[in-house]
């Protein structure tokens, strides 16, 4: 088999496993991905050694507890004002034992990501994960990437510094594609099929979505995630981001990446080959499976999460995506094809619109509608689409400000 797509440019190639515990850093340890990563580590003593943990700083008690349980050497927080509370929480956890090193400030996670270790798991939510992603890659670390926004916002930047095979995808969909792609060569791949649960509003029309409340949008039927990711799943913006991410990771054209709704969330994504075969990766909806694969690759971590129970009858359903009710995926494709700073604008505007929706300043349909307006205005201004870190930051700042302005106008009209 030649010209393999099993391990494309950004994805970590199979290699001989090394003996002894693997040194890892977990970024975003108090979030959904981070807490599940800690669980994987604690249930596999001797396999992983946690060199450092990072968090925003809003849950210092949990961060201190995690640090003690995994014996982390360094703890980082983005908010410097939380250091006294963190030090107090650590003292309560550690007693007379020496406390771990504390890093603090907006660059703390990036500093930790560059420290000596084998693998950095980036579980930070939002485009603030871009700097730690670049720091880990530039320092030669293997990057287990759950922070899709950093790849979306800084795709060309990430691709420029990532060595062949340096990234292990941790999103369940991209982990599934990564595994299924091992079944054929590049020339044999017809398309990638990304599955979506459909969120809490599957089957509703656009008109029926108009009155959706934040509480309803945060009630995901399958996954337990943070508020931004959960609402992104409700609007299917999350799936649009994943289409862009799949393109960047696997170098497959957008017209060969399809989204299909699969409410049960057991099939995490599929690869269709030219002979009519489709290979899929299936497991119960539990993020510990792709997290463990990201931390342990090329080894699989035994019993990382429960497997499918084939002794019990079950049905798996698949439905086409309703593009009218959920226009976010189509918008993301157009943004991805534009490239440059357009994906950063898309992501940043969406984060602001999600916050406006949660605060009652935008209706549910207004999230994607407003993002589309911001993206269109960005393109219409003829803004420079050449990409540097400064370009990304400037584009995001502009997009956030413009989205807030549009949300404010929408609130006044309402």
C-alpha cells in the first residue's frame, strides 16, 4: 500500500512504543476534556506521569485536588489574581509536603506547553488555545489536540510549525477518521463522513428554533460538555468547525467531507473508499476513548472506557443534515475555502454570539445569522488574508467587537 492517508501530514505516525511512564502535560485540566484525562491517568498508574496541569483559575480547589492526585510538578493558571487562593488550596491538599511550582498569567499555559515532556494534551476551550498549541509544536512535543479552535483560527500557522506526524487528534470525530483512514491509501479514499448527534433540536425546523432558550440549548442529549461547546453542538457550529479541522488535519478537499446526523453517537465518523466500502469507528459516547488514544498513541490504553455491548439489541440511525434549519455547516465550508483569517473571524464571532445568546441578547437563530453577517462584512472589507499571529489576533479582535455591536443592535430591535 502506497501514498498512505493513514498518517497524513499533521497526524502522528505509528511508532514503536517506549518503555516506562510517558511524561505528559494537561492543559485545561479542570474542564470537561481535562477532568476525563485525569480519570484516564488515575486509572492507569505507571503508564503516565503528569508533569504539569493548567487551568483558567476559576476552580482552584479542583485544580489543587488534581495536582495532588497526579503528583503534578507544575500548576499553571491564566488568572494571576487567583494565585493566593490556589496556593491556599494547594497547602490544604498537600499539608506539610512541598507544593508544586506555580505559573500564572495569560502566557502560563504556553510556557507549560513548552516544558520538557513527551505529550501535551490541549483541552483548552476557545481560540486562546492557539498560543499553547504553537508552543507545544515549536518545542517538539507530541500534541494531543482537543482544542479545535486553535487549528481553526491558526490553521496555516499550525501547519507551518507542525512536523510530519506531530499531532494526534482527540476530537472523537477526528480520532475516528484517523483510525478508519488506516484502512486504505490516499488514492482509495472517496470521502470523509463526519457524524453529528444533531444536538437537542434534531428534527426541528428553523421556525421552531426561533424561541429556543439557553437552558434548552445547554441540555445536550448525549454528551456532557462545557457551555460553549454544548451550544455549538446545538447550532451545529461545532460540526462546521470539525469539517474545517478535518480538512486541515487530513488534507481532504471540502467537497469530499460530508456531515450526517447520527443521534445515538456510537459511530464517531466514517471513511468511504472508492470500492464502495465504508470503514467506521464505533464506541459508546465517552470522550475517554479518544483522550486515552491521544495520550497513549501508538498504544491503546486497556479499558479506557466501556466498549459496545453486542449482546444487547440496539439500532443506529443516520439522517441527512437539514441545511435550512442548521446553516452553520455550509457557512463553515465557505469560510474554510476562503482561508486566511476568515476561519478566525468565524470562530471568534461565534464565541461572542454564544455569550450574547446565553445573556439573552440574541435569539438562538441569531447566533449563526450574526456570525454570517460578520464573516460577510469581513470579506467585503478586503481585509488582508495573509496570516501571521498578529493577523489572527487582529481579526479576532475585530470580529468580537463587530459581533458585540451587531448583538447589541439585535437586542434593541427585539
